[in-house]
């Protein structure tokens, strides 16, 4: 429950419903410092709500598909119905295509 007590962490989970994101993408969407985003992501990961995958120097986050926590997956399921009318979140969702890293055959662009 602590992981879901912060509005920014809830927004991150809602953004991850749309697909995987790296720290810099989340940072750009939330307007937070990289260290703050990393702390949020660590807490979400420890709670079993997100998975991380290293791709070279990039850490890519996605919603957990499996979790050791018996509460994580039911909470993610409930979260799907939250904040559908939140104006701030809708702005972030609209900005996703611009904030997202372009994953192309030759590498990545977008986060510098």
C-alpha cells in the first residue's frame, strides 16, 4: 500500500499500462529529477508492481506480470479503473508518443 500512496507512483503505473518505459521517459513525463524517479521505481519494484529489464545501459520498466507478493497483481488489476478522468494523467498519456524512446534497429534515440 505504501507504494501506491504517492500520486507520482500511481501515475507511473498508469503510464506503464500503455507499455514499457525507461527512467528518462518517466522523468520527462513527470517532470522529476532522475534520482527521484529512480527511488520511486525502486519502491514499485520492491513492492512487486513493476519489472525491470536491463538493455545495455538502459533500464526498461514494465508492469509486473508475475510477483512474489500476493497483493501486487490484484492491486494492478484494480488500478486499471483508477484515474481515468484525471486531467494531469491524460496530459501525460497524450505526451507519451513524444516522450517515448524510439526503439529502432540501429539503436535508441530520445533520451540524452
